[in-house]
């Protein structure tokens, strides 16, 4: 299996491609702001053909390029219904300060074909089987994507594309519209902590990590376990 990615210039949002093998179809995960050139180069390098775009949540730094990626290939974008409205109006997921920062300078288009994700579903796309876990907190529609990691460069039993639910050493912020710290803590307890320690986490920002590493050192997971207070959050 092939898993590759790169951080966008804006906000360092990680965009990933996942395929059964080079030269095959793939899924694109979280194509953010200004990623089209790097994404096209990565697809060409591995001779990949996108079959779908998967969105871990609806924030603009993860969704900005979804329409051109989908539109150029006639493929579907997948998002949880809790964040569906942000694909039509990204400002619904932004604070007043962030809306002011963008100030209409970014021209955004909603993708034509959108399918909604369901908690507990398994997607069969591009020769892959991808489990979907609804994990609200950062946004109301945040999800995890999990798939077998055997044969990948990570040599793990399972991979988890965590979006802005879990980072190396931290979690996504919960103070934007749709965010909720109680919901985030529930997601960490019910969706993250049950994962095996050797699960490789590919987050929406920053480096890869493992569940075992985060279980031992991430202040939020330690808090969920009831042994320590949490530290400041990260994310858009």
C-alpha cells in the first residue's frame, strides 16, 4: 500500500494520498489551500488516479481545493453531514477574526458531487476499505479514517488519518463554531483510546505519531484517563 503526503503552505495542513499500489487509483485526503501543484506532482510521481476525496472535517484549510480536485476528474467528495454546510459556506466554521483574515481574498467553490459519511461505515474506494469514525469536538462533523497499514511504509497493523482530532502531543482547538471540549474529550475516550498502541496516526497538522506514544505523553489523553490536566490546543 502507498501512503504519501505533504503539508500545504497555508497553515501546514497535511494533504495525503492513499492507494493500494503505485499506478492505481487513490483517495485524496484533505486538499487544503494552494496544494494543487504539489498534489499533481505527487500523483504523477506515483502514477496515481484519484477516485474520491475524503474530508476529515469542513474547515477551509482542509477543504479549499476540494472542488478543483473533484471537478477536474468528475469524482465525489465525502464529508460528514455535521460539516456539510461548510462546503457551501466556509465562514460558518470560522471565527470572526479568521473570517476577517481571509477577507474574501480566497475564491472558494463548492464541489458538485458530495456524499455524506456515516459513523461506523466502511468505504470501499480505490481498492481500499476505509472505516469511518465520527469524532466530534474540533467540529461537529470531524471524523477519523482508519485502514489496514500492512504493506505500507509505516509497517503498522492500522493507520488512522485523524484530521484535527489528534496531533502529536496535542489536539485540535475547540473554540471555533461547532467545536466542543466535552465532545472532544468523549471522542478521545471513545474513539481514540480504544485503538491499538501500534496504530500509526497521520494527523491534519504536524508529524506522524502512534497511539501508544500519545497514550503515554499527550496531556489530553492522559486527562481522559483521569491522571493529569491538559495543555494548550493546536489547529486552525
